[in-house]
C-alpha cells in the first residue's frame, strides 16, 4: 500500500510538471497567454505593482513595460533572475520564492494585458547617428576631405577607419593627450555622443589609397611588420574595431605617428616595439603599409531603420520560434538603453545578442532605443 501511495504521488508530480511544460509549449505555439491568470494577477498585485504596476506599465524611467509582452520571454527572464544569469537582487529574491507554476501564471497575466498606450509614439522617421555625423563632418572636410579621404600630406584619411579607434583618437585630441592645437580647439565643445556620430560617419565611407611613400622600401618593410599584424591585421587591414587600419594610409602621417610613440603618445605595447626600430626601419614599415590596398571597416549600419530591421527579424515577428524574444516597440527608452549596453558589454548572457551589439557605440544604442520607444506598441 505504501509503495502504491508513493507511486501515485510521483505520478501526480510528474503530471503537474508535464502540464506546466505543455502549457508553455502551447502558449508559444498559439501566442495566447496560458496558466491561471487570476492567480497571476494576485501575484502581480502582491509582488510586482511597486515597479511595474498592476497594468504592466513601468512606473519610472528604466523600468520595462510588461503589459502585452510575450509570455515565453517573461518566463525565461524570471528563470534567468532565479538562476543568477541576470543581476538584480530584488528580482532574484522574488523569483527564487516563485514556483514554476507561479512564474507561468504571473507571466501569463502580464502577457494577457493590453499594450501600454504610448503618448509619444507617432511612428516618425528618426535621425540616425550616421546622418548627424555627416553634418558634423562638414567641419572636418577642409583637412580630411568631404568623405574622409584626405589629400593633404601629413593629414590622415578617416574613411573606412575602425569606429571605436576613431572615437578614442578624437578623445585623445580633445583631452590634450595628442599634440595638435587645431584638433583640440575644434573638438573642445564636442560631447561623447557627437564624437561617436562623427566616427560612425567616417567609418562608413569607402577608403582610397593615398599613394606610395617617397622614402623607404616596401619589400624591406614587410618582414618588419610581423609584430604589427598581430593587432593591425594582415597587410594593415584591421579586424578589430578598437585598432586602426594602416593599409593605404598617408605615409607622412604614419611616419609621424609611429615616431610619436617614442616621446609623446602613450601606449605601452607600441612604445616598447618602436623603441627597437631605427628611423630607416620605420621608413620601410611605412612604405609597406602605404602601398597596401585599404579596406572599409566591417559593415556599419548607416541608419537607425537599418539597425531596427536587423532586430525586427526576431523582435517584430509572430513566429512561434521567437517566443522568447521580447517585443520592443513602445518599450521604455531608458530600459532599452540599459539592456542593450548590458548585452554589448557581455553583462547579460546571450551570445547572439552580444555578437549583434558588440560593435554598437553608445550613440547607436541611444538612437535605436529612441526609435523603438517612439513606435506604437502592438
């Protein structure tokens, strides 16, 4: 009799687990919330309304709207807080106290609510960082060329250069770490986002070769670049958004830049390597890189809509396979900014999202978040 009771108890437990799992699968397949929605409302009123409201609207900037969100995403989020894959002390404690059925019920409740009306959602065209950068670049055209391909000896071309490197370089001029009075004076009133806009515009342009060096032997320079290629890429074409490409760059500028690491520019690795080079070695290295064909930086989205189109493949679809991808239209902008930065900086676990966003500057993230926040929720 005792064995029979144990067997019955196990059967009931297994049936409950299978029912919850079955409901989750059914909800993903139909797109309709499943679970005990009344019980979910009770949990929401008790535990969630302080931040998300009973109607699923975030009560402060940075708090996401939950109303009409996909149930599969909400359920997965609670599990990530419970397992420590997302960092939020209060939500981890709350999720730890919930059973799987509780999570199913409360996520089903919020998913069943109508989308939060967004008074600023007017579905307008949004000015992209690229477009804003193009306007800012007009001030640079005299020296660096309208499209970033300079024709002035000693002045670097910026077209196709790696975007994060450009941001760092501009900031070094801005902060006086690179010695160029004109550059510092031109950029003294620029903020971080404007610098990112400018870098994005130039990195999206197609670079052209500046011409052969008047000094040095390219053939003699090639073996001397073995150490350089570890960071700057084969033949000077960088694959790292933080490291500049050297291929096809102005020879006079390259020579001056390399020699500057002997005295003024601060970079431990460059300083150590350059210290062992003679002036003739530098001339050979510069001649080699100046003779190479430049390549543009990796694909750079030139509009916010282009960025959004990539995101919409998962986030703006009714495909059941995307049930764990959140809806983003009409979402709180500050929350989206924080979430996207967390994925980019690898502070949230998602290899797909990290790969997608690793090249995004803060300006791109701000623009993308603003675009989604401006769209009507659906």
